[in-house]
């Protein structure tokens, strides 16, 4: 089912302040930025590794408002790891398999993600407290 670790999502107060820190600390390059109004974030993708099945990234997430999931996370916990995301070839099949296995899905159907990907989150209570995202790259299915 899983093809790679797609990204680690990190909640930050400011992309402008945080991107240069990650670029300097790890010699990463910010390869994509976008605003996702539906999820209430501005995001930046910093490339860690480009592979045959897709890249691996550090995703920095800045909330657009305090009442968004990432905004609430920052208010409650401060900056830090928000979620881990795994790449999948077929997100619909992955969600169906997880549903049959009894996992609680935050998204029962995929929603729009970074760079026109299709994504869905799995509730952290079934995965040891870790919010988990599945990512099907654009044109993946």
C-alpha cells in the first residue's frame, strides 16, 4: 500500500522566518509554495530526496487563521511535527482497505492536496497518536 514517506508536516508560525532556517540547517531547497484555503494553510515543500516513486519533503505549514487545524495545533502545542504523510499509488483502494480494517478516517474520500495531489487523513487514535496522511500524486490513479 505505502510507496514512500512523502513528507513530514511541521506547524510553524511563519514560513518567511522558517524556510531559511531549514534551508541553512539541512541544505534543503524550497521547491514549491501554495495557499490551501480549504485546509487554512500556507505551505512550503522543501525537497529532501527525489526518487523514482516521487520525492520526500519537509512540509512547513503556516495557518491562515487561528481557527484552522494547524492554527489550533500551534495554539495548543506550539511549533512542531503536525503529521507524517505516506505516498500511495491508489488512495481510493488504500482508504477502502483501512475502512475494512476498522480505522477511523478523518477524510472518508480524498480531498485536494499540494500540487493537485489527492490526500486523506487517518485519525491519530488508531495509529499511536500520530496524525497520518495518505498522498496520491497528481495523475497517480
